[in-house]
């Protein structure tokens, strides 16, 4: 089933990238406002394009952009933003980084592993907190190497970091990485976790932690991985009977 963005309130009309009003070309963009400082363009499945988050801390001249997506709409939105633009890339997968080729920006923040693909950007190794309150840090992830989190006030943007790894037809978690990820998630101060591609982009921290602890509880002695194939239907959607929080994404990411 294709997700309909029309069902996701509250909508705000595109405002020209926080600062400009009523740009005729973009007045129907389905940007969703989380707070007056945080908006996002929801992910789409065809072509696969990640959620793109725009954060403009009050009083700051800089807009932080978390992931660039691949869609023309996302690239247009990023290019329409005025003032300084800092882009943060959650991880190296193409649906999160491809628009880097099409957009202009001032600074780019990546992990060492992601830089192999972006070829540029400042590497984030330990936690960095910027004067406007934006925090960047890495997180252990079964889904991809070099995952980066952006935290701002009550929201932590996790990209695909919490998702499983796809090995041929197997969907699995690495036990060690899952344990480390859960520890890191527990330490995050923000009460809301934002998971890319998920039909519910924003989810309560505690609910997200519950599902990953439930997955970790499936580990068996001597097996370094946990298979979660039975969480999913043939089409990649999560089975109704499963607690789908955090694994709701319907597509192979
Ligand atoms: Zn991914």
C-alpha cells in the first residue's frame, strides 16, 4: 500500500523556506510542521526518497537540513531556503544523499564512513553541540555503518539507524550493535524519536525502545544475529499482529 501524505496533518503551506512567503511555485508543498522551528518533507517510495528535515533555530541565520532525499521536490525546497544551510547526512544510502549533487549548501556534516560516498563534508566523531542548540552524534546501527543522529530540543532524528540489515532475503539485527544502539537510545534526552520512511515519522522514545528491547529478547546463545523476517509481510509491510513501532517502513531501505 502506498502511503498517502495527504492523511498526515498538520499541514503548512510552503513558506519559502521559513523566511519567504507565498512563493507561487511551492505553495502546495506538503511540508509538515512539528514546531515553528522544525518542518519536514515526508519520504516517498517512488522514487525512494528519505524524509528531509528543516530546522531553523529561533534567532539563528542557519537552517539545518537532515538528509537530502532524492526527489526533485526535496532539491527544490533545499535550494529555495535563504541564509546559511548546513546539511547533515544520516547515513550513506542513496535515498538519503543523492540530492547532494543538486543542492547548494554551506556546510556538510557526515561520518567518516559516509564521507567515502559524499567525498566531502566535516566528519563528526564525538558528540558536537552547536551554539544554536543542534547536537550531532553517531549511533551504532545494524542497518548501516556510520549512522549519525541530529538532536534538537524535544526531537532526535535517527534516519534509518534503528532499522534492520538486509542480507539477501534475511532481515536481521546484529546482537552487539543492537545492544549498543539501545544503550545510546536510552541516553538521548529528547522524548520524541523521528524515524525516516516510517508511516509514523515521530514516535515516543519509550515506545521505540520497547520494540527494540523486544527484538533483543529474541537473541539465542551463540548466534550473533537476530532474524526478524517474521515481523514482515511478503510486500515488506509489517504484520498487523506485530508491534510495528520503528519497523514500519514498507520499503527496502
Ligand atoms: Zn538506509
